[in-house]
C-alpha cells in the first residue's frame, strides 16, 4: 500500500467510525484519528464522553465502571467496526480483523482501540 493510499484509508475509516460512534452513543467524538502500522490499526478518540458520563466521572472515586461500560460498547459494536475496516482494506488484509485491545483514559476523555490486521 502506498503512503497516499494509507492516508486515504485512514481518513475514510476515521470518518465512517466517527459516524458509527455518533449513531451508537448519540454523541460523536470531537476528534478521531486512525493509524495503520505494522499489522495494527489504532483508533484514537477524544471528546466522546456523554453528558451522563461526564457527570458520573466528576463524582467517581474511580472510573473503572465507566471504563468497563466503554469496553462493552466497543465489544458490542466490534462487528460494525470490523466491517468498516474490511470495507476499506479488504484487499490489504491477510488474516482478517480482530479487536484486541482497549485503553481508556476517561478522566482525560481519551480512548484508544486497537485491531490486529
């Protein structure tokens, strides 16, 4: 894949995932960036907390429950996420797409989702 193709795929995947997140949560991210490197697709999300989550995190001693909630969200929509990735990268994939890591920094309203390609 050329660098130009890679950048185009990253931009288009980010656009489609942003639309999916808005549909799934009722609120789209302020920023969403996708990177493809070394057999991994990473999604970096900022500004996704809903008003309810923002209120809860302010009073929470620990955001673990919200992190679990977010992990469940991404597992629930993982097939839709995979389909978006496949629709853009199908001819570049050897082994399919697997969600393999979620890292939430919810106090900073940041999340990272990683897929093996």
